[in-house]
C-alpha cells in the first residue's frame, strides 16, 4: 500500500510512502512496491497492490523481463486511470 505525499527533494512534486507485507523467500514485494508507489504518486491517491508472480527456475533474464512487463503494465494503468479523471 502506498500513500501520496510531497517529495522530500522537491515539495512541489508528489512522491509516495509505502508499506509492504512480504512472504519470506519471495520477491513479489519488489514489483508490488514499485507499482503501488507509482500509482499513488502519479494518481495522487492511496494505492493498494497485490502481486503474485511465480516462474519455476527463473533466470536473471526471466526476472528482468517480468519486471519490465510489470513496469509497462503500471504505466498503461496510470494512463487509463488518468484519462478517466
């Protein structure tokens, strides 16, 4: 979950603060944190993200692709949600 707030570097810009619940041994939290913080800061509202990603024997290349795809999905979601305002 992320909450929008003024940026610490530039209070005229929005940033966010997040809290994450993580399962030991999992890395889904990295994608969930990125997504919730981006959504909160870009949409100026509280954002809650639940993420579950599993790929047997994932390689570093697989992980990079998953993260890149997650970033792309979040950017698309932000565009769609902003267009509805």
